[in-house]
C-alpha cells in the first residue's frame, strides 16, 4: 500500500510540474500552407456580438494574403480588457497580433518584453502611414527611443459636447445659458420647475456618471469637465512648462469643489451620478431624467442610440452648447487629446509571421482590405451609391452594416478606419430621418458642431503615467468624500487633504509625468 | 480495516509485541522474527480487505474521483505556483514559476505597508463577520421554518423563492438594488418621500453602505445556505418529536430541545468552514456595489488586489492571497480547538 501511495504521489508531483510549466508550443505549419495568425481585436459595436463564423473575410484573407486568421474578441469593459491581456501575457498566451486596451498595459508589457520592436515596420506600411502615423502617434508608443506598437487614431478629437434639452428651455422660457451662473439657474429650473410638465418632481438639471482616466481626466471625470472648465481646472495636469503639475493643487480647484458642492446640496445634479454605470446614465437621459449632460456624438445621435429618446419624447430635442464661462472668464468642454488604439505584435512571433502581420495590417488600411473591414461585403452589408461610396441600404435588411446583424460583419473597423477621411466620416455617421418624430439627425453634423466648441489643447496629456493604486484611491475617495459631505469642505481641510495626497506619492506621480511630458515635447 | 481474520491477526501481533517485551535475550530474536512475519501477514490481509472494500464500493469511489481531480488541479497545483509571491514573476515562459528573481518578502511588505492595509483588513473582517452573524442565524431559522411548515405547497413555494436570488449574478442584483434604493426613483425613497422625508443616496452613503452589503448578501444567499441545514433536519429521528408531543412539548420547546441540538454539529462545521475563509468577504458583490463615495468603507482586500492585478502585479496579488490563506487557516485551527473544547464538535 505504501508503495502505491508513493507511486501516486510521484505521479501527482510530476503532473504538478507539467501543469505549472505550461504546454509546449505546437510545431510550425508546413511552408506551403496558409500561415495561422491569431488576433485579439476590440469590437467596434460590443453590444451586437462577435464576428460570425461565416464572415467572408476569413476566406478572402486566406486567398489574398495566405493567412489563416483566427480572431479573439476583447470584453467590452475597459478594466476587463486590461485584465484579460495582462493574464494572457502572464500565461504566455498572448495572440500573435494584439489590440492593446490601454497605455498603462502597453507600457507595462513593453517593459517586460512581450511586444516586438516595430520601428522599422512603419516604412513597410506606406498607405497606413499616410493617414495614421504622425509624430503624435509614434510618440505614443515610443519606449527607449523605439516603437513597440502601432498607434492608430481611436476617436475623433473633440467628439463630445454639452447637450441641453431645447424643448425644456422653451417650455420654461429660458435662454441658452452662456455663463456658469446662467447654467446654474437653468439647472435649478430644470430641477424644480417641472420642465416636462408631468406635474411630478422627477427631473434634474445636470446628469453624469463617473468616467475618469487618472492621467488626463481624473475623478470626478469626463462628464463634469465642462463645469471644471469654467474654473480652468479641466484635465488632470496643467501642461505649461512653467507651471506643470496636478490641477488639484491649483486654488481654483477648491472653487470648483465649492461650486460642485453647491449644486449637489441644491439637488440640481441627478444624485445617482456616483452609482450610475454608463448604461444607466444613457438610459436616464433617454428617459428624460435630466436636461444637461456631456455626451459623445455617436452615443447621442446615431440611429439606434437616439431612437429610445425619440420614441419617449417625439417633441423633445437637444442642442449642443458651448461650455459655460466661469467667474474669471475661463471656459472649456474639456482637454482635447488625440486618442489612440495600439496594435502590437507578439515578441515571440517568428520573423516570417511578424512580416505577414505587417502585410495584413497594411492591407486592412486601404482598398479591398479597408472595404472588407470597414463596410463588409457589397450586396450583403452595403451597396454602392452614385458616388461609388459604400452605403447602408434598407433592401439589405438586418445585414445592412448599420443594423444589428450587419454590424457583426464590420467588427474589425477599428483596425481599418482612419478618422481623417471626410468620406469615411460621412459614411460612418450618415444622416437619417428619425422613425417617430420624423426629424433629420446626423451624428456627423453633431460631431462637427461639438468640435467647433471651446476645448483646451492638451496634446500628450493622455500619454502621461497613472498614479499608484494607493494615490489613485486616496485621490478619488477624498474628492468623493468632500462632495458627499463625509468630509467638511473648508479651505483648511482641502489644503490638508492636498498635502496628504502629495505626502502619499502624488509628488512622485507629478515628477514622472513631468519627465514624460518633457521628453515627449508635450509641455506648452 | 479489521475483519474477523484481521482481528485475530491483530491480536496475535499484539501478543507477540507483549512477548517480545517480556522475553529473555535468548528468545528475543525468534520472537522478533515471528512478529515481523505476523506483521507482514497482517498488512497483506489489510490490503486485501481494503481493495475488496474499494472494489465493492467502486462507484462511490468513482464519484470521489472528480472532486479529487478538481482539488488537485485547482487547489494543490497553485500551492506550487504560489512561490511567485516571493519572486519577480513575469510570465510562465519568460521567468517561469521558479525563474523569477527571489525577492523574499518584498511583495508582502508592499501589501502590509500600503496606506490602505488596515482599512482593507477592517473592511474585509467587517463584511465577513457581518455576513456570518446575519446570514448564518437567518439561514438556520429559515431551514427550521421550512422544516416545521406542515403545508406542503407553501413549503415548496417558500423554499424555491428563497433559492432563486442565489442564481442571479451581482450585476443583476445591482440593477435591482438601484431600482430599490435610488434617491431619484427608488421604491424605498418613494416611501420616504410619501411620509415627507428627504430621499437618501443609500448606495453612496458610507453609513448605509455596510448594511446594504450585508443585508443584500443575506437576501441573496440564505435560501441556498439553508439547504445543508434542511438536509440535517431531515435526518432527525421522527420518534423524538412524537415522544415530545406526547409529553406536551410545544413547537418552541421541540425546536429548542430537539431540533437545535440535533443539528448542532452541522452548524459548528458550517461555522468553522466559513471562518476558514473569513477574509473572502465577497469580491463580486463589493466590486459591483462599491463606488468612489463609499470606497473608504467598501474597499476590501480582494478589490484592492484586483486593481493591482489589472496593472500586472501577479506576484503582489499572490502575496495577498497567501496572507489571506494563512490568516484563514490560523483562525480555523483556533476555532476548531475552541469548538472541540467547548462544544465537543469539531472538523478534525
């Protein structure tokens, strides 16, 4: 019996080593077969599901490029995306071609040697380089003077804006607010003067949820930037060369806090703002819970996104307004930063596979590859109009690329769209007549209007490092407690809190950010 | 593994041992040889019996196989991998489990020296003990109530309804809680407003938040937790109750003097097992419910570790996991000892 137990134990221990060390890699395919390339992609429309198995692109890519493409989709939440990629890296299970979800993950994995050096590959992508790889893009992925990823535009600069319910303004006889005081009065009226006329006390002036990125739109985050802008404290950092540093130490930040507290105490901000998730917030404005908020052009005006509001309030509507002017003449919708999406090649790829990935990525950016990834298949997901542009069509039913099934066939848009071509913008945001109220809407025109408002130039702020977990927690928790009233908001308490923030490590964060900004020529 | 023959052999071995002690030096060698031979015979007999028993209950052992494999893969292999807590681990290929630079207790120091270490410990223990103190008695009460209910249909409906929330994820539960507690349109605040009160942001209020966490956990889990107690109650000899009724015992007296003492050992085992995982305060729940306004009271070790893991700090996360395991094991031993001493029931 003892022998049996010993044999079993030895077998178990042997298995332990085998499991712990991971499986060995499968041998490479024969050279005449298509080369298998695995790709981790971020879906363009997360709510409609992954690319279907019958996507024609698989066969086209195999035939044209000799690549057997295997796709894996990232989850939709940004924190989950970071975790998935970090876990894949720790297990050495990263695909060959990776959409890196955040700069933080990119910096960490480059330092650990997971991504291949692609500095010399830009020259092999002339078409993509024409529209995507400017100095800002390359600076975004530079590490010790080399690039380890391709940073492509991920959004239109200035694609968000401050929206106000125009029908509520008209009903209450209010003018469009231009100053912070006027905005406060409108918020107050929207909260207490029954703007929807239903006889109930069920509306608020301003609505938001917490969407914050510590390195450039720190807590309370993006949705409050137009209010912060009125005090000149929009964005996490002051990027000026003479006065670089965290805006939270600017005395004007305390003035902003006082204003926020006043709004919260008066009940003119939807009190759910800290509890709302993104979907709750979007459902709330579509249900007419509040009349002023900052929103993204497409999330506001695209067909599917605007429809619930249109159904609920056929007589309702919004206008895009400029950010309010503050007591010292300051005004900003928020920091204008160029957003990038990073694509990286696994450092473990063979030189042949590396070259194939570069070839495929270039192919996706123009001609047939661009059309396939961006619009799908002619006659199935789009038709060509008289100008030869690929446009959606009602005749294609749900397979049209602007409909739920059709959207699944163009989930790789993020790999091909360039965000600079006006035709692309036009196709991405086509004008349309809403189903219920029969009014004209265009997310493209909304985008242009939003971009025309007052933004703060902040190139490179989103490249700056994030703080440690403890500093981030202290920062977020502290501001939340002041706003909630858990901590009394007085100048002395505020100063003590800022001092403690710096004692905890904000000074190191600021120094690191300064070095990064200086080396990247982002100081203003 | 004693059968009739084994008992006989065992007795013979005992006799020989006795003889060996008492025998003269001349006899010792012969007795020792006899003892050795008898021991070998006994061992063979015991092995034969063991394998015969395994063969006889082979399907039961087959059922055991799956959990053994599960525990081996998910609980024992990670013990080997846990050494990355003491190393600079990068990945399985780059450093492997054993190849990372040995950094000793650096990760443990980083965790313990964190500004939030004590708040994290306080919050974690508060939620763990809070849930234990609220959910355990409630699930025992629910089990007794279901067991005592004589209306069969009502019993089944209550039992099913109390299980249901267990199968809802915390994402859905958060939506339900928001609908109940939202300051603008939550049902609870509607009631407060009806009586002239001011709406409260319960989910963003640091005083209310711990109660919401503990009570929502109880709501979700007591039905499921009651299953084990219902199973224990089913095992009580019915004649005890019949005798008690004949003697004039009322319902409360039957519960107090028959039901509770009969399931005491199960209660102790469940309590001890929960104490063993006392630092698992409910990651899914806290991760969903917490927001910046209640971070001071809502952050626990697991959510802090999760934020570290997002930053790729797997060694630090493992160190925190080991820390939790050591605390849990220590508490389990202490509780087990105390339980054995004071209640005569224990896990081991």
